[in-house]
């Protein structure tokens, strides 16, 4: 089992979960940065973002499943160059290694985003997996995700013996993860675009984890939308979280948020602004039919987030402060001094 | 927990031979998922009443209250053949379209809602969505962007009444001298949707909308400049000045519901024969056109019917 993006929130969380399963023998984690959470026996390999050493790892460790969580969807966390490097080149190299002759890989699970559908006034209210976006992508993050999707489609066609699952997640909220919208909802007043109150659909972070684990441990080939049941207007999201709204002008909105960007109060990238204008809903029924049961609905997700905000206000940030120490980890994993109890 | 893991392992098929019951018989999520999801139900968490289609019953009740006098005393709408509208199950309602700012959509929607107590979802040009405030209000009161998939889900999955005007802006943007002459019915997309959803089409002929805001002159250049489908000078603005932009003339509305058309086609097909679709579309257009001429023959006055 190979997990990419071990240094990201999702990669670490999933590696933790996979370690606990009896049917997963070895977890190899790959990233440029160190794991975020303490891991017991996951082998961490530091690689450059384009995964050039990947085919060697795949062959040497006889990897049969690749869980590709390292697709960046938050364009505020990195530059356009890095987005391209990680999303496009990274995915390309990963799939090239997985599809090499004699490769032991039998399953690839990819975490993607409903950003690939865009947000436009011509959109249907609920995107199904086979629909494509109604407007050309305008931002680097959307373009890079679409390009990665093309690589994946070609890979699935060329390798019919490999189960390829691609999960497109709608906006994620949760206690531990920072997204553009969780940052926006943490502000004193939450931005909205004057005169617009679009429909939003959220996925709880536990469902992201649950869905990826489900796809890793079951055979669910194909593309799936992941999002909590139902959509609610942005105004209601703010009401549940208990925040007032501050309107942005409906014209030249992209310029109007520039002061917010410059003062680093909040970076609202263009793809999020169009979402604040037109919203997006996706049809989540296909993954349900495959057998997955959601833990949270959209409203439930927002409510859970509101609860954690209230707690945070009292006790402060409670997320883990783990730091990866190479020597310590090597000691625990390989030193003869450690007493190992065989199961 | 261990027991569950055992079972899960036993149930897992060989990944090389994907079983036909993909993922269904397997244990998907950890067992504690049940207890995690036992939070309060959605209905207790909601702070508003906006549904998945963006409509709000509160806003709609208010709109109904405000609009009812217009429907009753201004347009004095009169129905004929209401029994042709099914009382349950999905149906696609199609009607002729007129007036610079269409007055027929609210009359039909409000009319069916008060006469039959059935909600009607009006499909309209998605340009509405780009307008601040107006777009939001429009969707809160029951407007849905005219996307084939929206229509399909309303008709097929939710079995609702859906209203469309196949003429689109060609109908509302026509000159007064062309009144009651139906334009082209698009590319027959509405027939295809009804076939796919497996619902009947109910045509309605509307008399009165044409005279409520007649277009006397159109400027192509201004329309292009403002990015509008048409830029009209209406009789209303000539008579009332700026107030004419939002005030209809009190034309008498008469609506005739024609017998529902059950399309003999297999639902949920990828594609339908173009010739068949165009044929049906043309037939429905003609039926409405004939009904209109028939109604105009018996109309004595534009204002009193």
C-alpha cells in the first residue's frame, strides 16, 4: 500500500487508519514534507514532488494499491507553478510508475475535487459524474486537476486490470482541516457577494477519510462525487456558524477582495469567488449505491464545524503538535533494542 | 471489532476478479459510524427553509399574497380545461410566451398553485442567475435555470410539474404586429426531456400576455451594447414613462389547457430520433397555434375578454 501526500493532512490521517487494518501489511508514505501525525509503522520516504523515484519503490516494495491524496485543491496554499508540478507532473509520474511493465499495482484511488466542474450560471443544480463543466477553466488549480483527470482516464483505459477509483470531493469542513471556506467562516464577519446567496454542499472531513478508505478497501472502479446530502444557502451556513455577513460588491469582485489578500486577512481565489456567486451541487448517489454510508449531511457538517468553532473559542487550538523526528522514528522501527511482540 | 474485521476479510473478494456486486456485500465503514451519525436530524439544524431547488416556502407565501390581487383583479385570469393537468405525477407544461417582461409565467404558476394546490417549477433562461438580488428572489420564488438535467430531475426523480416556454426569448422579444404567431420551438429539447423522463406534455394556450406589455420598437444596437437578448420600447413606457417598465396593461388573461400528450417512447434513452422529436415538437406547436386562433375568434375585447 502506497500513500502519496503523507505530509498533508489527509495523507497522514489515512496512513494512520490503514495501519490499524489487519489486511494492510505495509504502508509506504511518500511526500516532500514530513508526516503531520504520529505513525506507528508507516515507512516514510522523502521524495521530490514529481515522484521520480516512484517506480523503484513500487517494484521494490511490491506495492499493490496506490492511494493518491496529493492533489492540491487549495490554490491559496501554493503558487501556480507548484500546483502544476504536483498535480500534473506528479500524477503523470505516479501513473507512469504504476503502469510500467510488470508493475504489481492493482488498484489506484485518487482524491480529486468537484472544482473540476467549476461554478457558472449555466450549470445544472446537481452535477452527475458523467457531466463536464459548462465553462472553460480559468484558474491554474482547475486546469491542473482536469489535466490530472485526463492522465487518469488514459491510465484506466490502458490498464484494464487495475481498479481505478476517482473521488471528487465537494468543499470540506472539519475540526482539523483548514480550507478557504473554513478560514472565511472563522473571520469576525464572513464575506458574501451582495445579492447572491448560492447553494453550498459540504463534505465532513470524517467522510473524506471514510470515503477514501472505502474505495481503498473495496472494489469501486469509476468516478464518484462525494458530498453530504442536501445543499444549503451560504446565508444559512453563516447563520448556523453564528457569524454576520459582510457583502462584497457584485461587480469587480475580484478587485474588491484584493485588499483582503494583500493584508493576508483572507485569500479568496477566483474559483472560490465564482462559487460564492453561483454555488455548486453534486449528485452523490452513485457512491451511495456502491455501498458507502455518509456520516454527515451538508447541514450536519456545518453544524459539527460550528460546534468545533465554539470549543476552539474557549480552549484554543487543540490540534496535534506532533513533529516528525527521523532518528526517533528509525529507532522505534528498526532498532534491535525495541521489544517486539509478534501478533 | 476484531470479529468485524474478520468478517470483512472473509467477505472481500479477490481484487483481480471484481465481483458483480461491487462493494455492496462488503463492510464499508467502521461499525461506530452508526453512533457517530446519531446527531440531531437535519430538520433541527436548519436555520432557513430553502430547499435543494433554491426555493423558500416563506418567500413563496409572501409572493403569493402580493401577487394574488394582480392575478385576480388586474389580469382576471380565467382557466379552461384545468382537469387536463394531472393531479399527481410529473408533467411538462408548455405554453406560448409573450410580453417584453413575460407576464405569462407568473400567471400560469400562480394559477395552477391556487386552483390545483400543486407547485409548479418554472424553467427560465439561466441569465437570471447572473443578476444580483433579482436572481436570488427569482430562485426563492420557484424559478429554476433551464438546464436539461434540472428538468429531468424535477420531472423524473421528483415527479413535479415543470413549466417551460419552448419559444424562449424569441417569443417575448417579438414585435406587437407578430402577436399570437408562434415562433420556432427551439430544437425540440422539451420533447426529448419529456421522453427521457417518461412524463406527458400538457400544452397551454395563453391569450392576454401579448397585450400586457407590447413591444412597439426594438433597438438591436442597444441590446448588443447592454448584452440583453433584446432592447424594447414598449407601449407601457410610452404611456406611463419609467413606471411602464414595471407596470403591465390590464389585459384580460384567458388560458386553455389542452389534453395531455403521452409520448410513446422508451424513457431514459441516451438519444431519441431527431425526426421524431421535431415531429412531436411541431405537432404541439401547431396545437397551441390552433387553440390560440380559436380563442382569439371568440374574444370581443382585449381588456374584458
